[in-house]
């Protein structure tokens, strides 16, 4: 089996649309590999801060990437642990500020180029669920099932707000909504690989759907298209 025949399902969409939970559940049900590409952008932004590299310096940020030793571990609980140089940085990269910085460095063409090879390296047997903003359009254009997952902006902000509250993080709903709006704009309006619905993707609006309902929909589509 060459890389071209390994099945891929790409799941793109804006922040807090449920991509992460749905991708992890799908990967777990199918026993496939998973690529959380947003985590890669977050790790780069986190490492830049850690190494006191200014986020504004594209070439310094880009040069950092080849030195990173990254490892993902999917637990039975569908949670994902992320290690940088063998240190667990799962919670550090999930902060609002790290998300904002990730979105800022994601505008840099050289950073995106450098990450494409790394992302394609996740394509291994028996299959891959790739979650991000440009998985179907740029990184895995040959994927036979491309999902664009979205939800109403207020609903996404509510999900994010509840997630933060559950973690004991005290935030105002208005601040979460503002942050989300800013990130949506940044991700959709950048010049390179912007977040957009491609003509060959299937749009799923999860505003009124549970995680399990979205997972079932994707599994049905996969069967219809003979993905596995
Ligand atoms: O999915 P996330 O919130 O963890 O992603 C963090 C940021 O990384 C997001 O705001 C934009 C960027 N990103 C990207 O540009 N392309 C991807 N494939 C994934 C994430």
C-alpha cells in the first residue's frame, strides 16, 4: 500500500466548531491515526515564546520548527496528550493567548511551508483523520472525504466558555466571543491558505447536533464513498 492509497478524512473549520472532539472520536472508532494540525501551530507559537523569539520575526519562528521534537498520544478517553522534547505541554498550548499567537504565526508562508511536510508525515496505515483549517485544500488535496465543520458563532463561543469554566478558568463570555471573532477573521482573511469551504467539501453545521450525531454522519458518508 503506497501513501496514495491510505484513506484520509479531512475535517476543517473555525475555532470551537467541535473538530477536535469529533476527530478524536472518529480516530478512536476507526483505529486510525490523527493529525491535530492546530496543535502544531500552537506548539510553534509556544516554543517561540519559550525561546524568547519575537512572534513578529517570521524567519526566526520558521527556523525553530526543524528543532522541535513533537509527540502526540491519544488516550482511551479520547483525550490527546502533546509532548515537546518529552515534556507534557498539553495544557500550556490550550490557553487563549497561545491560540491567538498560533493564529498570528499561521499567516507566515515560510512557517506554513515548513509545516506541510511535517503534517504529511502523519499519513500512515491504516488511515488518517486530519483536523485543521487547510487540510482538504492544501495539505491533503487528494482526500476523498473533506468535511467543513462549522457552527453558529455564538454557539461556538458558548462551547468554548463552558470548556474554560469546566477547567476552572474564570473568563467573561463577551471576552471569549470577541476572541473567537478576532480569530475567525484572522484565519479567514489571511492571504495564504485561508480557512474557506472548498467546492469539493461537505458542509456540516453542528449548531444543533451532538458530537455523536456528527460522528455518525461522517461515518455514513465514509461508507457511501467507500473510504474504508
Ligand atoms: O485549531 P486550533 O484552534 O488549535 O488552531 C490554532 C490556530 O492555528 C488557528 O487559529 C489557525 C492556525 N491553524 C492554521 O492556520 N492551519 C491549520 N491547519 C490549523 C491551525
